[in-house]
């Protein structure tokens, strides 16, 4: 049995961690849970939303609560890959080149407005996100662990932006929207004052070493063959849908399975249920669908509708 399953809900460190983050990220319990599931599953998170809804607050809260190093990178059109990865500089005393690490060498990295950078700069993140390493000057350097990228983009602003290519989108385990808070939650946010002050005073609830142990526990969560069949029926249905040119890849199926395992662990279970798959399918799969050129304008929201329709059609195993 999974170690976490033997822990009561009130004592579960992951439940405590989630509640701790919700103290400053008010009224968005499902967003917090999905972000934590993405972190525990070893994935990366893309947040698409308008400015001011708490994207930075969420990323910083995750870092502060887990004791991870944090760095925010504001992406712009003139940014170079070396601004992210680092650069070799000449030491005037030794007359030798020394590598100075860039902001990517942190455990939680906020890639703010990633789509404002050129494709060349965006691609600098590909190896880091997929391999947890970077290659510079014929040398390969390992990134710290855990390593979690939270990228943001405004879906309503297109001037001066470069759409993320499919290969880049596929590196994100989840795509989330936060949305505006309800009236009661927004009133609580106003009463808190400056949200960044509240976040910066968050105490650490898990150390990075403890977090890595819980990430190992995610892989131990049991997934039955019945649940795997349900997951695959959803994935395979995206490939035969006439509205979709390219459906979900095996990488997407693996991502959904890992995310479901993490969600189960957060809910203090040692096994994945069909409800875990159904709850995460849109978040994990929708951004992986590729449409024909005549449907590109509506692709983002249409992909979510397609996954939602498939979930209604495909029978849920009991």
C-alpha cells in the first residue's frame, strides 16, 4: 500500500500543503490541486489567462511552500537564449572562460509571457523541460531537482507575440486557466492587501528533499488495467475525430496517467479511479490536439469542447 494511504487526511502533508497555499491563493481550490498534481507528477504547467488573476502568485506560492528556489523570467521579443541559460565570460585574472548560470538554474521557474519571445528563444526551454538539462559550449549541465516550469501567456493578446509551436505545447503536462474569483473570494483578497507580501511570508511546509520523496510516491500509485483501458479509449478517440488532424500522442497518454496518479495521492488514495482520468482529461489533453488550417482560429477552445464531448460519450468503468 502507498505510504500516503496510511496517513489520515488531517495528517497528510500534501493536504496540509494544499491548504497552506490556498491561504494566499483564495477561492481556486481546483486550480491549486491541479498545479500541485502537475508538480508532483514531474510535469510543467502552462497558464493561459488575462493579467492580474494570480499567475505569479500561484507560482511563487508553490516555490515558497516547498522551499524551492524561484526565479521569474519576463520574456520579451529581444531576449536571447543566453539570457535564460547563461553565458561564458572571460575571467580577467585567470584568462579563462567561466560559465555563469542563467535563471533556468532554479527549481521553480516562472516563464512569464513566454509567447512574447522569438521561436529561437522559446526553443531554449525545450531541452531543459524535457531532459532536465541544458547544453552550452559543448557541455551538458544538469538542472536542479525538482525542476518545475510555470509558463504564462495571455490568450486575448496577439500583437507582438509568437504562438507556441506544437512541440513546445507538448512539453507542458497541463494547460490551466485561473479565471476571476467569485465575489466572496475577491473580498477576501482585498482584505489581505498586497498579495505578494502575503506570499513572501508563506512558511515552508515541505522541503525540496521531502517533495522529491512524494514525487517518487506518485509512481507507486496503482493504476488498474480497467482504468488504463478507459484512458486509452479517450486518447484513441481523439485520433479518429474528424475535426482533429493530429490526435493525442503516447506522450500525452503517459502525461494523463502520471497526473491522475498525482491527483490520487493528493486525495489520499493509493489507486487511480476513472474519475481522476475524467477530471484531468481536458487539462492534460486539450492543448495537444492539432487542427487543420481552416480551424486554427478556434483551436484552443474547440479542443477543450472536443475532449469534453468525448468524455460524455465514452462509458466510465464502474
